């Protein structure tokens, strides 16, 4: 007669220990997430590189996919990154990045997340790219260190980024001589008002191209350029390549 095997019993203590370990890991993961958001808020992409190296050791997976199908794992990873995308947008806003740029950056990553077909791609590549780009956005575009006057000027320029604002209009708007605004603007931002507007336009144009817009003429018109050839020259000045080359580089990396 075949010997009847007794089912293996699990003590209440072992179940409690397992739950405790999971809770500890969860707390550690949330603490790490807070560090990521902290360095986004303060615009430190260099420290972010160190954090991402630590993540590979401590939290190599976005979610525990051991009991999931490939489809379920992909959806769970997407949900995690969509939530992270929103948190990063908020942290970058606290860091002083203008709403228009954040709107475009958030949409770019939302589309990339939803289009992804691999949980591995989301976990090993897109997570790092997303948090690093938000930290870089604060590093490059934050207005927190600017004086109240220059913050107002920058906000006005960003709201009207698709329009050519006469510099004299800024003087009238803020009841301040334009020469004073221009000197103060260059001292605080490191560039002239026209150069700042051009750089911001190129930054948003890059996000549009990364979103999947491939019509150079359409993007240039959206951002207030009357001549797409002139737009291409400005784009190359700040991006280091023409719009066509930039679009080709995006395709090559996807």
C-alpha cells in the first residue's frame, strides 16, 4: 500500500515572518522612491545616476511578476510607471519647471509607456530614462533661483511661447525699463531673452518629435516659426543636429 504523505504544514509564525519581510521591502522601496523624487525636485541628474545603480542591486524589478502571465506583468509594469510619471511631474513642478514643458514631457512618457510591448523594456530601460529626464528638466529649466521679476517674465514667455513677443512689450507689461529687464534677465539666466525663447522652443520641439510628430513644418508652425528652414537652423544650434537627424535618431533607438 502506498504510504500516504502528510501535507506540509506552515506555521503561523512562518507566514507572519514572510509578511513582515514583504512589508520591510515595500517600505524600503517607497523610501527609495522618495529619494528619486527629492533629486528630481532639486534637479540633480548626477545623483540620480548613483540612485539608479543602487536600484539595480536593491529593486531590480518594478513589480513581482512571479505569479503573473506575460500580459499581466506588462500591464502591472505600465501601471507602476504611469503612477511614477505623475509623481515625477509633480516633483519637477515643485522644482520650478514651467507647466508647458512638463505637460509635453508627461505626455511623451505616457505614450511611450502605453506603446511598450515588453515588461523588461519598461523595467530595465524606460524607468531610468524617465526619472533622469525629469531631473534634467529641473536642472536646465527651473526658475526657482530667479528673482520675482524674472520669474514673471519667464512665465509670460512660456505661456506665449508660440508668439513673437516684442521685447518692448515686456517693459510696458511690468512697468520697468526694458534695458533693466534685459540686463537682469541675462545675468540670472545666462542668456538673452530671444536666445532663451529659442532654447525653450527647441526643448518643446524635441518632445513633440519624441511624441511621434514627424512633420517639421507642423511643429515649427506650432511653436511660432514662420519659416521651417529658419526653425531647422535654430534647432541645430541648440540640439546639435537638424530636426530630420533628430527624428531619425529617435527611430533608430526605438
